[in-house]
C-alpha cells in the first residue's frame, strides 16, 4: 500500500507536468504569433516600398511576361518578349484617348474602382452566359505589374490591395504611363510602343486615331486579335471607340475630378 508521502509526490509531479505542458503550448502560440506579425509587417512594408519605387522607376518586366515565356517554352514555341519603355510624352494622345474610351470611360472620375460598372457587369453576368468584366485601368495596371493572371479570390483580393496603393501613391498620369508600357498586345508583345512598331512599323508617338483605336479594341483578347489585319468584330469595336473619341475629345490626365 503506497504511503501518503508517495501519493503527494505523484500529485505534485502531475501538477508540474501540467504546468510544463501549458507553458509549452503558450510558447508555441507566442512563437507562431510573433512570426505571423513579422510576415504581415514585412508584406505591407515591402509592397508599399515597391509601389513607391515604381512611381519613379520604369517597369521593364512583369510577372506576366515571364509566365508567357514559360508557356511558350512548354508549348515548344520560341520564347519571345518584346517590350520598349517610353515616357508618356512619347505616346500619342490618340492612344490615351482610345484605351480610356475602350477600357475605362470613368478613369478620371474614380479612385480605382468603378462601382457602377461592377454592378452593371454583375447584372449582365446573371442574365448572359458570356462573362463581362468591370476592371478599371488602375486594376489592370495593378494586376499586370504586381500579380499573375487568374480568377482566384486571393488574386482578386491582392489586386484590390495594389489598386488602392497605386491610386494613393501614383497620379493618373503615372498609372496610364505604366499601363501603356506593360499591357499585353500580342504574342510576346508588351506596351503600345512595341505593338505600334510590330503592327504598323512606327513608334507610338506617330499612331493615328484609327490605329490607336484598333490597338485598344484588341485589348480584351490580344493573343487572338490582330490590329494589323482586323476582323469584322475588331472593326466594329474600332468604330465604336472612334465615335467616343470624336464625341468626348482628349482625355486630360492632369485634371482629376
């Protein structure tokens, strides 16, 4: 029969083990919590610094460019990446007008998100099999520069985050300048200057209103639409964009409503 002394010793030992287990659990939780905080802080600091950097530094390469190169390699094609950075002053006003009226008519009036267009697209998507998008030029710039092409909620959430950042830290001129220099306009062709040379044999500063409208009209499907040899549907889009350009005139990027 165990003595009272031995029983007390066992109880004391059990309590000690319980305290040790609790302390160990708290230490693990504290360790994980500490590292999560560090990761979150690093994410916000690093992304803000990168966005600030790109406010002044040309964006020569984007994730999409490298993804397309990998896709070309996997398909057994020659890897192509043609991109020429030019300042906004070297891009014809016709091109600025065309992309605004084709992609984001309220570009100068919103702060990154066109909620009216989002509601309209949601309503249309409920009634039609064809999916309508409502991404603004700011959202497309955020996606093209910092992210990858996909329709996941994670990607969309990050797109919204970077859209807010560039609207806060860049002006409309810079957003347009970056967008026009990195946007995909063909197989391995990025930016309107590279596209202008490829399709029309001239730099972006010499684009006519019709050529600018055709380039802008190809943006929804740049890998399958050829602005140099436009289809009937591409011609229809061009005429619509030209009509908007004639009615509303030049887009003043310096005037924010």
